[in-house]
């Protein structure tokens, strides 16, 4: 994407506080624009927005109503957030002032995403090993990320050094780590 293109795409949008483009499926920041007086961590926001889209997909699939045209809207006291899938590889999250009418937010975000979509690259996503994705998920959501590796090692019997290189885990070890992750986080399954 050309430098400053995102800023150019949103320059005339009233009420917009930020926009984040997240590369999927790994929920990594691709590009962003944040209004000067907001100081969010773009990497963190993009990652959580990607996770929200992933969770929304799974929830809609469970209901049997998944669609490629889905959108997530979050309303808080001072912020309106709308998340939209741009392509299979990218998600756009627009953050607006709460006083901006929801209909206008949707219209503005639709126009911005139409401007952005032609400038996004297309690429083949290389699937990372499941063990790596499980460990990243665990470290992102664990209540104590510093101690979680020790807990997994104790629960699974897998050496701590081996856990630090999760791409080398065999299928049985990945299954053990996944079960330990579910217990530690109190989840029935991992949607990764």
C-alpha cells in the first residue's frame, strides 16, 4: 500500500478516530491511521480486532448464518467500532466518536473500505504449525504469561526448552499443549 494512503483514504471522514487494517488469519497489523490526540497501540488493537472477527466467524458458523458480508459493531460510552472483512486476508476496523450516527459510520466505513481494497496485496497465506499458534494464543491470553510456560511444562511433561520451539512439537505433544491451554484458560475449545 502506498505510504500515507490510509491517511488519505480517511482524511474527509467526520468523527473518525482511527482505522486499523489487520492481516488474517494471524491478526497482525498491516497498516493504520490514528487521530493525533489518541495514543493507542496499533499492534495490540489490530490483533484484538482480528481475534474478534475470528470469534464472530465461529459464532455465526455455530448459528448456521455465516456470511462473507459480515460486520461487527461495538458501541461503548465514547466510541463506536465497526469491523469489516475486506478480503479473505484483511480486516478493517474503524473507530469513530460515539456521537457519530451509526448509519453515517457504516456509510463512511463502506466508502473508506472501497478506497482501500484496491490497494491491498493478494498473497497465499502459509499455514503456521498448530503448536506455534496454540502457544501464541496461550501467551496472549494467559493471566500470567511469564509463568504459563512452566505450568504447561508441568501439566504436559514436555521439556521447557521444547515448548520454546513449538514448531518442533509432534502431533501428540501439540494435542497435550492444546489441552493444557484449554485448562489454563478455562475454555472448551480453541478457535485458532
